[in-house]
């Protein structure tokens, strides 16, 4: 019983802080709007969703609260009662947090004090919704009751699901049948059958050829962005995933590629108007060389210096691009317009469908390259350096040059992505090369599965594709990324699709970082 | 891998350091010569003004840099979220000032008087108390929630967690407090336009009260920290943990507790720097900690990471270089931030162990 009390109390405080924070940053409104979206009611941004959806949202939070409180190991033969106590306590604590906040802001709103001067997200309407349309005292009491009841229900539900033999049996059976289906002889045979493999590849190829023609401009744009981020992710994966060196300012190489390409093909400011393919190759080369130059003095130092130096480089590049000093050469903060598109045999193809094909081809080429690299001697050398540099050097690997090669390759791939990005948008400016781009790429590599090529695909679709679908959470994206990084590192540092190659020395810090 | 091409590359790689160092050095000498001897665009008073603002900025950088160095020395991680800890402290100070401004303290002579101006010293102390409390709390929970579960994890994972924490805190305060910059209204006696005036080469140079106040306070805090680390039991434990965690543990030092307290101490210093930023710079928003944080890390590397006097020196040095740099090299003031980052790259090229040398334990290297 003592454990139950403690668990309930702890979970309650955690969820109390979460609920209050959600209210302070205006996420209660967004959460209710998301619930409304699930139920098929669209809520335009900026307006308040109907009250029932908010009730559902808060109840869901309460259910989760109760389930968390009950989930932890509880003492005693009968789990049901301690779990309910934990749930009740967690609900009460969270409810008190919520009620106090509701009361305070309800009082302020009743006295016509606008708190938006200091807390921009809390509009009078959102306070009213938080109080369920009632006055401050009733509203906060309702909040307390709702959170407590839903938390108790959540703990009851969790315990039932966990202890009920029928439910458990159902899940076990489902899991078993899934494993059986995957490992059955027929499935293995089908997977090892070359013609089945070719048929699958043909199907994917057909989809890649047909889909860009059918799904229209918007999806071509969104998925083109996803494709560019896949390229970036594959590039970063080389240096961070395989060679184990974190590069925060990856966007610097992206910018070098984009600007080299743009300056060579745009009519202003230099009027060079070079051929697309030549400029593309030069953009890739320029980015690769910049990676080499940054790596030369840094890569024989301790690992985290590279992270911070590339971060500095990214900021330097962005500030320089914006500055008056470089305006005659790089068009300054206005950016470069009318960047050239691809041509082939005299025919220019710049429609969104054509560009989608180009991006698909680039993704395929880069992933082919990545696959070949992964299984090559070089790729294995990177992983060896990552896992234990001293041992790697003892086996005859030159850690410095192999890291340098990884960085140069990564940078070159970022340059390719940059050039494609600039060419597709026919525009590039300093604001396209914010640090956010690099952080997005780090997130997608880590979330997908660090060091794993399919993981990069998954990460890019999840992190660049999903926010397009869930437009409501646009403003909260970076916040969610931050939470995602922390939670992923704690619970599943190897990502959703972990790399197959086992980490030999899991949980031991890589030693011998110093040259 | 050890083929001919790579060994060539290695040879050139060793050459990079002296060659790049010499080239950059020659360039700097040439620029300085042009600006100081040939062009002479600035008179002495301008230089004094730049130098003063550099000193004040340097004091703040030093306080933040100490936080980086302490944590790096003990855990061997770049606490990327440290700038955000400072930013939240700055917000703590800002909200204290705003709250005190709304409390009336009318006297018969002055019916509009508020608490902030009626008791300016108490107000400033309160602002520092709140800012320091906020920062120390954030630092404590940051370590407890985000970093402690990863004690044995590879360093890359810790660094990524720190970046995540940084983005979380930054965006949380943006969403809650809004993205626009907020002006901080000081008590009247600490108004940013007031101060002592010096006359140098015929022109007045203002030494503002806020600047002197910040500089003195940061010096006091640094002395306090030095005494804490060198003279107290906790300080000895911190040094022991930084030197060798396992041995310290065997000698009966509670390593987790020491790490926790290290985060609180660095939070206190960052919070103080944040409120100083409020009082002297007068602007705060969610982005206010990011650049100073990175620059302070630069300062810590410059002084020699893990080395506390190094961080102080590096901070001061960076502040002065940053404010004198654009004028001395005759480049745009927009490029102020470029100077700080270039210094980082330069230090790593020329002397990666920093001015005073790094102090890190062998096992972690």
C-alpha cells in the first residue's frame, strides 16, 4: 500500500505539472482541437473548439495519469485495490494542481485582467473553456472532479487489462500469430524467392512512377520536401550514425551546396546561368570540400568539439549570408531568385512532377550509395572507430582519415540536398538555412534509428510528413522535438528501427576519443 | 585504410595547424595595422567605451562559462541547455520587476510611487533571488530528469539529450511568454542612461551604474565560487569527482549528490548572469540564452575546459574581443557574432587545450 501511495503521489505531481504547462502554453485548446479532428469536426485555427472535445481531452489525460500510476509494480496479492488507491491519489493531486491554476486564472479573468501581456497563449476564451464555461470556483471544482474520476477509471482499466486472463490471452495470441506469420516457412520462402523480390521491387517502382503524376501539386511539394530530408538524413547518418561524430550545424553544408548551385545558375547577382548538371556537381563538390576543411583541424580532437564547431560554422554561414559584407556576392538577406532548373537533352523539366522524379532518383542513388558504403570496408571502419577508437586503430584503421572521409561525404550529400532544394524552390535565402533544418535532420535520424537506412526513411516521413497532416501542432513542433529527443534517448536510444549491427559495448562510453 | 593517399592526407592534416595559424595571424596583424595606424577612424574614447562594454559582457560570459566548465569537468558533457537555464533566470528577474512595479508604495509626497522605486535595493535583491532560484531549480531538475538516467550512456546520447532539453526549454518559454522581446524597466536609480562620466580625449564616456554593478557582482560571485571550490568540503568533493569518479566514490563521496549540487551551483551563476543581462541589456525573450550560451562555451574552451580560472579568463577575454573586434579589424558590427565563433575555431586550431590548459581526468579522455 505504501508503494501505491508513493506512486500515486509522484505520478500525480508529474501529471499536475504537465496539465498546468499545457494550459500555460495554450495546448489545452490545441489538444481539444485534435480530439475534434479525430471525431471529424474541423476547428479553424485560432477559434475555440466545442466544450465536449475539451472534456474528452482532459479525460484522456486523466486516464493516462491513472494508468501510469497503476502501471508500476504494486505490492500485495490483490493488485486491484492498491492500483485504485494509486489512481485516486494521482487524480486528486493532478486535480488540485489544475484546480488551483483554474481558480487563479478564473479570478483574474473575472476581474477583467488580461494576462496576455505576460502569458501570450492564455486568451479569455481559453480560460473560459478551461473552466468548462462556469465561474472560477465551479470550474476549478469540476476540473478536480473530472481529473480524479478519469484517473481512477484509468487505473481500473489498466489493472483490468493487465490482470484479466481473457484480455491478456487475446494480446498474447495476436502477438504469437504475428510472429508465426513472419517466421513461418512459407513467409521465409517467399522472402528468399528472387522473383517475389523482383515483383515487389517492380511494384514499388511502378508506384514511384505513377504516384507523382496522380497525387497533385500539394503532395508533390510535401513529399519532395520529405525526399530532400531523406537525402539529408542519409548524409548525416554517415558521420553521426556510423562514424559516431555529432554534427549539429549540418545545415552549413546544405547552405554551401544551395548557394554554390544558386550563384552558378541564377541570373542575379552574377549572371552565370550555368548548366544545371554542372552546377549540381560543383555544389556537391563545394560542400564536400567545406566539410573537409572543417574536419581537418577538428577531427583529431575530442568528439564534441566537432559538434560545437559545426554549430558555430552554421551560424557564421548564416550571418555572413545576411551581412552587408557579402551582399554584392550573395544577394544578402533578400536571397537569390530564379534559380535554374534541370535540363536534359535541351528539354527543361521544371514542373513539380518532373522535379518529384528527380528527387526520387536522387534519393534512390544516395540510398544505394549508403547501402554499398555500409557493407564496404570503409563503412565497417567507421563503425569500428565509433565503437572503440583505440581498438580500431590497433587493427590498422586510420581513425582520423576515416572520420575525415565520413565528414566530407556527409557534407557532399548535404550539398546535393541543398542544390536540389534551391532548384526546386527556384529561390534560396539565408532564412532557408536556419539551424532548425539541422536540428530536424538530427531528430529524424535519431527517431528513425541511428545508423540505420530504413530508419532514416521512417524518421523523415514521421517528422516532415506528419506535421503537414497535423497542421494544428505547427507551433508546437520544436517543443515536441525537444521532448522526443529526451524521451527517445532515455527509453529507446537506438531509435524506432534499430540498426541490425549490434552495439558491441552498449552502455559503455566510447573511450580513446583523443588522438 | 592505411594506404598511400590517406597517409598523405595525414601529413597535410598535421601541416594544417601551423600553416593556418600563421596565415590567420598575418591577416590579423595586417588588419590591425591598417585600422590602428593607417585609417585611425576611432579616437581613444571609442576604444574605452568598447572595452568597458566588453568587460561587462565578459563578466556575464564568465559566469555562464563556469557552469559549462564545471559540468564538463565532472560529466564530460556539453550541457547544451545551460544557455536556456540562464534565459529562464532572466525571465525570473523580469517577472519580479514587473510584479513589483504593480505593487503600490505611495508616500504623501509621491502618490504614484511603486515598490520598485520605493525600495530599489530590496527589489534588485528580490529579482536576483527569484532569478537564481528559478535557474538553480531548472538546473537541478534538468539533471535529475534528463541526465541522471543516462549516467552510463555513451556521450553522444547525453549530448543529444542536452540539445533536446535546450529546445524544449527554449520553445516552452516562447510558447508561454511569446516570441517578442520584452523591455525590462529598471528602478530609476539603476536607469541604463545614468552613470559616471569620464572625459577622454575631449569626449564624454559614460560608465553606467548598471555596468559597474554587473561587473562588481560577477567578480564577487567568481571569488565566492573560487572559495567554494577550493576551500569547502563540497568543493573538494567536486574536484575529486572531476578527477576520478570511481575513486571518489570509493573514498565515500556521494557522486550523484555532488553532480546534483554542481548543477545547482552552475544554475545559480547562470541565474545571476541572467538577471544581470536583464538589468544591463534591458531586453529578454526566449532566444536570449542561446547565443550567450554558445559563446560562453567558446569561452570555456578558450580558457581550457574543466579549468575554473580558465573559464573566468576566457569569458572576460571573449567579451572584450567581441566588442573590440569589429572595430579593431575594421569590419561590420553585424559580424560581431562571427568573431566569437571564429575565435572558437581558431582556438581549436591553434591551441585546443585552451589558454590555461584543460583539467580533465585521464580515464575520460
